[in-house]
C-alpha cells in the first residue's frame, strides 16, 4: 500500500503539481514564439491557417524555439528562470545563480535551459489542454450512451459493448499517462537546472568577494566597538572601583569620579551612534562625527587621567594638519593604547605618550612600566590586533612588547598611503 501511495505522490503530490505549474508557464512563454513561427511557416507552405494543421503547428513550434534561444540572451532571463526553478521545482538555492549571465558559456547554458523549459512546457501545456477533455469524454462515454436519446450521434465504431466497458479505463489511463509525462518532464528539468543555471566560476568568485566584503564590515564594526566601548568600560571600571574604596573618607573624590563616569558614558554613547551610523548609512546625517586626534585628544587625556592614570603627553605634530582618515585612525590607536594600560597595568602608573612626525610619518609611542592588572576586565586580547589592523590598512607598521622593564607600543603611519 505504501508503494502505491508513493507512486501517487510522485504523480500528484505537491512537488509534482508545482513542477507541472512550472511547465505550464513554459508553455505560456512559448506561445508568442509559436505565433511568430506560424507567420513564417504559413507563407512558406502556402497555408493561410497553419493553426488548423497539427503538423504545421509542430513545425511552427520547432521554428519558434531557436527564436526563444536568441531572446534568452537578455540579462534578466537567468535571474527570472532561477527564481522560478527555486520556488516551483524544489531545487536548492545554493545550486543556482541569480545574477545575469556574463560569460559566453553561461549565456549558452542559459539559452539551452530556456529552450528546454519552453520546449517541454509547450508539449506538456498542449497535452494538458487537449488530453483532459478527451479523457473525460471516455470516462463519461457509458453514461452518455445510456442517456443518449438521439441528440448526440456517436460514431459506428463505438457501437460495441466492450468499447463502453473499456472507455473509462482508457480515460483514466490517459490521465495517468499525462501526469506521468508531466512528472518525468518536471523531474528532468529539476535535475538539469543546476548544470544549466548553476553559478559559473566567475559567479562563485563574485559571491566570495561579496562575503569577504561583508566580513570586512563585520570586522570593522567589531574593531570600532572594541576600541570605543572597551576603553570606556575600562575607564569606568577603574573610576567606580576607586570611588568605592574612598566612599566614606573622600566624598569630593567620589563626586569627581561619578562626574567622570557620566561624561565617559555620555561620550561613548555618542561615539557608538556615530560608528553605527557610518556602518549603516555611510555618512548618516544627524549622527555625531567620529572622534579625531585634532578635535578629541584633549578630552581623551582628561578622561584617562580621571581614572588615576598619570599621563605625560608630548604632541610634536599639528593634529589639525593631518588628513581626516589618518587623524581618526590615530585617535583610535591612542585610545586603544591607553585602554591597554588601564586594563593591564592598573590606574596608578605613569604613561608616556608621544605623537610626532618624522620622515613623513606620524609616529605614536605609548610607554608604561610593566606590572600586574588588579582591575583587568575578563576577556580582551583583541586590542593589539585591532591596532595592527588599522596600521596595516594605512600602510604603516606596529611594534609592541616589553623592553627594559617597560611596555612599549610604537606605531608609524605614513602621512599619505593606502586606506
């Protein structure tokens, strides 16, 4: 019983019905080409009405298919056909290409697919129009013969008892044959679709480039959030910890720490909005500009010193003269360098920051004594990698590591370089 159900599902199941619809659409698309073929075949065969002659109809259909192959070279053919195959034939979307065919081989495969779709579709659509009425007549023939009172003249060949007995069986068999033809045609098209509409090596390369671009955006988002939010969390953690220790003995310091926390969090929220706005809309109107070395270095140093970190800054370069991209990335590098000190050396150390221009390069140096990290946040480990990524994109170099009892971060950025 299960075998019969499986067979019926293959012929009349949901997938078979959808593929049948796909074939009917192919037949509908074939009609204009058949009409054009008739206008060519009619005068060529001295026949005014090729539509009434079945052999001439087949010949017109054969003439129209090459015309369909030529029109399939339009760019939208492959995307539209791929979408129809995906929804109606049940083919895995990853095995189909949805962009226009650009190479000669891809265009040839698209033309072959379009011709097959219209060819199979035209035949199945014609059968779907002609066979069911004839099969219905055969199934109803015994009833018609019984009820006939002379208003319908039946052919003499049907005036046999065995004809009336076998006619319903033949009608059902013809309908089953039609369903089988549609199921086999749909299965063949579904099997050939990945080979003819599948992605070419160029399509796969374009998809890989798109995925790489998406990953680059994600990495940039992670880097920007790590630098801006990570620094703020480190600073707020130190400020809150220091305020908690002197909560009863030094209320004035607690008020200053709370004010610094408020300022830090407010500014970080603004930077977060700016980062998300740039990543979402390019230069989104209404969002705060990204911080730069020229406009925001003093505020960064002030907030860092409010954490208890003693920062000695020497700026021997004019931040206003830096290119905007370089100024923005240099600010992030300085911010992450100071954030690393907060996380790994604590708040009661002396940090030396030097920003200068030498040999047409902007040099950033951050130095601090080596020591434990009593308030280090869990996780992390991505700060130096983010600095290295920013530096590499700008065509510069990064050196970081311990030397003579100090931790030294040294970054060199070209004033003009790849971005």
